[in-house]
């Protein structure tokens, strides 16, 4: 305490027990928040309001927006079959992601486990597709999906097996699943990584104790491991649903939403109307609908899953 | 009760290990299929691509690779991508750590509001926002600040949409630094800026690296923002150029393979060097998010 007055005049205001709050702090805080706030308000928040405004216009982007149509754009969207098809496709992608992709990621995470020799190598490999760009992933898979059996691997294999070649990206009933396969290849590694990190946080003695009490591997997994992984699973499901709602690049590059809208997603629909056909008002309304879906889902999901975490007690 | 005589433990263990490896190796092969086919294709001639589309290239032909490497526009895209990535990463890391620091270590009125504001960004991904963002960029351009058809436009948008996630991650790390250190620093006459710059940043360096690695990947791979912002092909970034190249030369599978392989290499090399940081950043982000 003795040294305190010697430091300088400003130390007078310091209270050791709590974060210092001084007059000049205000300026510092303001200065430090400013760049982020400017960018965030200008490019994230302001556009939302701007879009809400434009969404009530019939506007092609040339000149000022004058033709106000009220909520007509919204009415048109929700009664447009193509949009409903896009919503349905997104739902299919969500269901498949939760039902196939996440369990697959879980299976591989458990197999890689905690102590397998070489687990680091497997983790590196499984996560590789996630860091590749979406365009490159899409093009790689287009090579495999090439309808010509002399050029595309998958049809080449089918031909070897004396089966009819399939038009993977051209068949309306198959294209969505062909796209989903690419999404799984690209993103399962991310979920696996979350599960792996979760697994590492589970103390081994819990499972050891259960095994001593006679639990077999399956009981062990379903009654011990899985509940303890509830936190990463919760995150995974959340990311998976939000990711599906906004799925764009891979679909756009591979199919452009076609054939005949068979692989349309909400994002490709918005992009087509907003940035290809320049129906800015209509596109804005689609953006607002997607935005609301994201927010509503986030709020409900976070409310529903506010369960205590068994391990951290949070 | 049911303790019948079982196979010895080591045997059970090695059998289960065998199946573990079996499944993992199969998964590995499946993951590599598209990558290997691409790499094979990249060193084939168009003729070989027709006659042996998915065999090992025999002999390998490097013509396509060399031709692309000799094309100035390829290096132009590389350069543009690099500029965008460096600018976005620098900007995003500095700006987010400033906010994260203030939120984690200082008290002020409206702190909760600022925090909640940035959490809102987590619910509003760029793919959903792209059209509204385009309007704003256009507006700025009309007002005399050209953000359409400039790399600056891409950088600003990328930074803005990276902020929320980065702030959440970094705030966690800044909060973890013990309070005593802050008290001691202020007693010794540290200003807020000194404390931030000389003490906090060096302490959370590994976390900054993790966040930076993550931003680099996202920025480098980003197609949507450049797609919407750019018209001028001199400014195309690598992903945008790749998409356009596929559109133009899509029929020449060998050439497209070569281009995609070349444009994947920087990412793959970076991944092998920075895997630890990328993984750390992602898991921290997911836990906070």
C-alpha cells in the first residue's frame, strides 16, 4: 500500500477489489468498441431493416423503390410452389442430417475414441473435407457424379455391376440425396470433432465403473456416454439445423437448384430471385423469412435445451 | 451372475481393435475417393480422362497443371485471395479482440446490451444476409464509397460477419486470465491500453492464433461474398475463379481437375500446418456459440 501514492496521480481512483471504472475508461471503451460497432451495425444489423423496408416493394433495383405492395410479396412467397418445395427440401436435409450424418459422426468419434493408437491421424483425415472450400468439394463430386459411365466413377461402378447408369444430378428423385451425400462428406468431420472433444472430457473411470457393474458396451454407450455428451450433441444439432437452413454454395455449384427445382433450397431460391432476376423486393422478403426462421429456431431451441450439463454443472 | 468363462481379455481387446480399425480404414478410403480421383484427373490429358477416367494416370501428364501455373490470371486470383485473407484476418482479429477485452475486463453501462447485440449476429449467417448486404454495398457505392467491385467491400463484409463468433471465443479466453493480474497491472500504473496490448494479448496468443486460423480458412474459402461483390474478373478470388472456370471449361474434366487440385493445395498445406489452431478455434467457438 505504501507504494501506491508514488505511482502517479491516476492511481488514486483505483479500487483494488473491483474492476477500475474511471472517467477516462469511458473514452477508452468507446474507442475500443467503435470499429466493431460500426462494421456490425452497418453490414449486419442495418441491412436487416433495409430489407424489411424493401420487402414491401415491387422493385427491380433500378431507380428508387416506389411501388409499395404491402405484404403481397410475403403472400406470394408462401403460396409459391417452388418456395414450398425449397422448404420441403431443407426439411429433408435437416432430417437426413440429424438422422444419418450426426449418428455417423458419433459412430466414428466413438471408434476413434480416446486411446486408439493413431487416433490423431484419423482425426486429421476425417476433418480434411471440412477445411476444403465448398466450390472445390462440389466440383470434385461432380466428377464422380458425371452421368456418362465412361467419365463418372459412380456410373462406371454401376456398369461394372451390370446395372443401369443413373443420372445422379439430373434425376429429380435422386438429386437431393446426391447433394446430401456431398454435404455429409463435407460436414460430418465437424460434428465428429465436437463429439471427440466431448468424449475426451468424460473421465474414463465412469465407464470403467459401469463395466465393473456388468454393463455391456451398448449399455455403456447409451446410458453413460451418450447422456454425458449431451452438450456437444446439443451444439451439433443446432449447427446442423442452422447450416441446413442456409445451405447454398454446394447446391448452387452442383445443380443450381435443379433439375426443375428438385434440389432448390431457400438460399438458392433467394439468390435466384434477388441476385439473378433482380426482383429485389421479392428477394428481400425471402431473406426476411429465412432470417425469422433462423431466429425463431435459435430462440426456441435454446429455451428447450436449457438443461444442466452433467459434467460441468452448467 | 453371468460371469461365464470368456475369451481372454487381450483377445477380446484385439478383436474389437481389429473391427475398430476396419471401419475407420473403410471410412478413410471413402473420404479419399473424391480427392484421389481429382488428383488423378489433374495429371491426365483430356484423352486419358475419356479412356481411363478413374485409373491411376499412366503415364502422368503435367501439361494441364503447367498450363494453369503459367496463366497470369491464376496467379492474379491467388493474389486477390491472399490480399482479402490477410486483410480480413488482421482486421477481424484486432477488432474482435478489442471488443472481447472490453467486454471481459471492464465494467460500463450498456455492457449487456453490447454483448447481446453481438450475440444476435450468431443467428444471422451471411448466406441468409447476402441480399440485404448487397443493397447496403450498393448504397455505399452510390454515395461515393465504392464497395461493389472492390476487394475492400469483400473484406469489410467478411470482417463484419466474423465479429460475433470471434468476440464470443476471445471473450472466454480474456475472462479466464486471473483478476489479480489486472489489479497488479493497474496498481503499477498500467493504462487500459497497456494492459490490453502488453499483458493480455501476449497471454492469449495461442487463442488469437486459433481464431486467426479459423478466420483465414473461412475467408480463403468464401465464395458467396466475392460472387456478389465482384464483376471485374481481374479482382476474382480463387473460389470465384474456380467456379467460373468450371462454368467455362466444365466439359474438359482433366483441365477442371487440374485447376481444382491446384486451388485446393494451399488449403491442404495450411491445414496440415495449422490443424491444432483450427481445431482449437472451432471447438472453442462451438462450445461458446
